C-alpha cells in the first residue's frame, strides 16, 4: 500500500514563527502536492512538485514556500506564520507520466497559529 | 484557470433514498476524480474517470463523466448510514495538477 506520512497531526505555533511541515511518501511517486483544507472552500492547492528540486505554484502560494531535495520528501514552509494560516494541511503524492492514477493523501496536519 | 464547483454543499438524506451530487469544471480536463473523506480522516480515492461517457460503480455509488458538458455526477442508490462522509470531486489536465471542489457533506439519517 502507498503510504504518505506527515510528520505531525497537530501543531500549535506562534505568529511570526517559521514553520516546517514535512511529508514523506514511500511509493517512488514523482508528483507531490500540498493543499490546505478549510470549511466551505474544499482543498486549495498551495504548491506541487513533479520532480526533485522542481516546484510549481498552485492557487494560493503566498506566504508559503516548499522544498524537495529528495524524491520521497516534500516540505512546506511558512516563512512567518500568521493567524490566517490556521488550517488543515494535506500532503499528497501521485505517479507522473502516461499513467493516470489517483493521488494518495497523508493524514493531515492541523496547524493552529496563535 | 481551472475551477471546480460542486453542489449541493450539504446533503441530508433518509436511508434508502437516492440522490445525485454534481461536479462542474470550467476548462478542459482529461480526468475527473472522486474522493471520500470521513471526519478527522484523510481523503480516500473512490473513482478516476478518464473519458466522455465513462461510468464506474462501486457498491451504492456510481460516477459518470460528460466531458462535453464538463460535468460529472456521483449517484447514491439506496443510501445507508455508512455513506455519511464528505465527497470531493477534482479535475486536472494531467497527473501533475489536480484542483478540488468545495466538497459535499452527506449525512444519511435512519
């Protein structure tokens, strides 16, 4: 089974802190994604990566950056956390190329910025 | 920019009844996904639809895709309590890009 693991289920951080959310997948997937989930808004794409060191902005990249130094790991960085970044963050991975497959999701990290 | 809209956002059903969730997307997408999310859990893939007229069924759920109308439906037949969850559709031009709707929170009551 594909496993996507996020480093924390719950995090509480202070305004202005630099926050790292880590995601690791074990199925050698090329694509990795970071979404945030808010009630009534569904999942909004923050960034995605289709290869090591490659990244593309999604719909809401402001205030976030990402890092992909190894194929299995995709990190989301909040440079200076703000209260409006309080949310559920979901990481996902999928195969690239001609194979059409679904994405597999991690369990989510609920981040609270106080 | 691809936008995905679902309706209804909230759905309360009696057990045994049928209902349909609709998913519209704004630009060409060669694939359409349906996911389920239980409270406090992550998303689980239900269906991947790839071509016009595609229909897939799993138990009491049936998904279809009309690429010309840019519309997918998730039909629930004879609902049972275990189907209570939030259902998301997602579309995207390729495996690298996937945009989600707001989700439909389904509650099935006895």
